C-alpha cells in the first residue's frame, strides 16, 4: 500500500487530472493511491496516516456532488493523528465571492474530527473577494484555477507537492 491516500471528487474530469498530476509529482502510484470518492466507502480514509483531499467548488460555493454525499459520513472517521493536505479547483473570476469554498468546507469538517491540516498555500497571485478556504490569510491547501490561470497549474502543483512531501515527512 502506498503511503498517501489521495481522495478526490470530480464532475468534469478536471479534478481527476489534477489528482493524477499531484500523484506523479509526489512519486507515482508507489507513493500515492488515487481514489475517486464516487467509488469508495468513507472508512477507506482510515487506511492512511497521510491524506490528500481534492474537491472542486461547484455551483455557488457548494461541494462537488460525490463529496456532498459523503460529507455527513466524515463524522464517523477518526482523523486523529492524520496529516491531511487539500487541493481544490475553482474559478476566481466567475465566483469571486466563494472561490475554493468546497476545500474550506471539507477542511473545517476534517479538522473538527482531529485531522492535522498541512500544505497551506499563499493567496498571492489570486484575485477573489471571499473564500471559506482561508485560515490566517492563507488557503488551507492548493488553489487551482484552470479557467483563468491554467498556465500556472503545473508550476503550482510542483511547488505545492514539494512542500507537502516535506510536511508528510517523505
């Protein structure tokens, strides 16, 4: 079994592609197991001490539908002692008032269950009004905007992956 479980939800395939890029940046499938949350039971999150959670913000500040279906069940998972990194996909121009909200909603829930958030990301270079994913002036994880800044996606993934590799102790 790989050291990291990466659980993502996807509507259009963008978040899946991001998950695959992050897996590759961290060393491939020998290091990171990928799971589409549409196909998992919530207790599978318990199999890893290191987790990566990926979720696009959907509609106006909502969780992607597969995560929405698992959201209440997260209460049944003991995240105590687990390190958890987050990444999200969103549109900072079209949805400036709730950019990356889904990432923040999941981080808040998992933190309440004992998960230790790692992988905070600077807001520098983004233009938005509000986000539920902000803690102490930083995003709770990697914020990706494929709609408006796709040219920055690869470098952001590489930089963030190097950061969380250290924070995971790999």
